[in-house]
C-alpha cells in the first residue's frame, strides 16, 4: 500500500470547535482537507461516528448540509451544540439571562441527598445545586449550545470552571496538588451563570460566517441500526472507534452523569469495542452505507496505523477495512497523517504514530 504524507495549510480555528473536550477528536485541518478534496459542492456529508462533531461543523462551515450520528449521548449533545449556536453573541446573552432567573430559583429546591458521593466530591454544595438546575432547564428546552458550553466548564482547575481543582479531560480531583488549606479559593462556591456567560463569550471569539439555512441533523443511535429512507449521502467521512483504550464514556463520566446517563460502564462496552467486535461493526456499516451511496460516491475512513491478526496474517487495520468493504467499495487512495508528538495515543505498549486515511469509492 502506497502512502503519501499530507501537508496542511494553516487553518484559523473556529472557536465553536472548542465548546467542550472530547477524546480521539479528528484534526480540524484533516476534516477540512477531506471535505475540500472529496465532497462535491452542494452535497450532503454524513459522519456516522461523529464524536464531538468536527467533520459536521467543518462541513457546515464550508456550506454543506450535514448529517451526524453517535451512540454516546454526550457526543450527541456536543455535536448538536456546535451545529446550533445562536446567530450572535448578543442573542445568546439575552437568552442566557432568562435561564438565570429560572435556574437560580429552582436551585433552592434541589435535594442532593441521592447524588452519588463521587459526583459530590467535585463540587461545593451550592454550586452543585445550581448546575443541576441549569442542566434541567437547558436539557428540557433542547438548548444544546448552552448545554455544551456548560459541559465544557464542569471540571478543571482554572478559575473559569465550576469544580474543585480537577483535570479537564477525564475527571480526576487534584486535591493533592492543590490542598484546601493552601488554596481555599479553589474550593469556594462558583456562580454558574457568571462562569457560563464567560464561556459563551469565549465561544464567540472567532466564528466564521455560517449559513443557518443549511440543514444540520444529528442522531443518537447505533451506527449499525440507524435507518434512512430515500436518502443519498454522496460523501461519508468518519473516524470509527478502533481502539478499546479510548474510553469515550469513562473519560466523560461526570458530563454523562449530569446529562442523565449514569451507566458509563455499559455504554463503554458498546462504544469502545474489542478488535473482533470492531471488525464486525465495520462490516455491517459498509453494507448499510453502500445502500445510501451511488456509484462514484466516496466513503472516507480515518483509522490508526496499527497491525492486527486477520485471516492468520498480521496486517494493517486499514487493509482489513479495505478487504471487508470490497464487495461494495474500491479503495482509490490511502494517505498517512502523522499524529503530532503531544497527541500520540498509546495502545497497549505501542504508540500510534500516524493515522491512515482510506478513500473508498462506491462501485
Ligand atoms: C474516534 S471517535 C470520533 C471522533 C470524531 N471524529 C471527532 O472529531 O470528535 C469514535 C466515535 O464513535 C462512537 N461510537 C462507537 N461505537 C458506535 C456505534 N456502534 N454507533 C455509533 N457511534 C459509535 C463513539 O462514541 C465515538 O464518539
């Protein structure tokens, strides 16, 4: 298999892309490159494993209609948030003020006795009650943009965040590094409205012009089972969950808990599959996607450069994908995208050094 290195031009990062963290995110530059090179103008782009919605937001920015899906409810909320920001910061500020009154009133009636201790350990009591009330109203009113902003400030040690000192990615307290006796301010009540307003302001720092007339859809289903009737997706761009070690639910367990998804262990069993389950998942998906595409349409899969045992040989996972898709697709190109040193992921004892982009064409 021939590989060519990708060179990207510098991309100005859309601040909407950073509403809240997500592991295993696709590089924005890569999403942009793939859309610009393979998606016909005016067509629909589908990402069945959308995660934090990188492909969807980039597609919308480049004036495409987009359809996304992810089985992780946090990914669904985050993608919906990125696809539905208020048109202006002024509009967002006005709306936020309405929720301030409602949430502050409701927070006085919140009972936290049944909240699990591990959740309580991250927050001052009054802050926790306020967060619960905000989530209640934002979720009930499908305020995905505000809800995503709130998910993005749930935990960290910086002053703009709501928890006691903690990490920002996966939730871990940092009380050893920042003991309460030496850092009492880090353990005080935090006003949710103030922190959320600042987060919303930061999110509008650099937003390109977006066309709100374009359709943007997102689903929260298993990619194997999702059904589309009479739809045509001329471009599929996706990065599937090929690594069991990327635990999408475990790392987001605190965010998922606030969103009402308490059983992150069961969710991870579904969304961070073993190798054999992953291959079966992809086999089913290719069959499904083939029905949504016409001859000449592209299906682009971004996958880590790892070797796996397959048909009694050790071969690259990208070659396995090419093999299992060959009934419906022809591989027309493969690229390699080196993972920057700081973002390298460890699988077992091996570091994944690059990702392979497999470009398939519908037969
Ligand atoms: C590598 S991540 C995608 C990252 C995404 N490209 C981004 O930029 O954020 C893979 C995603 O697949 C989702 N996933 C795993 N199994 C799934 C399934 N059976 N159906 C739908 N989504 C699934 C995971 O929740 C995860 O968000």
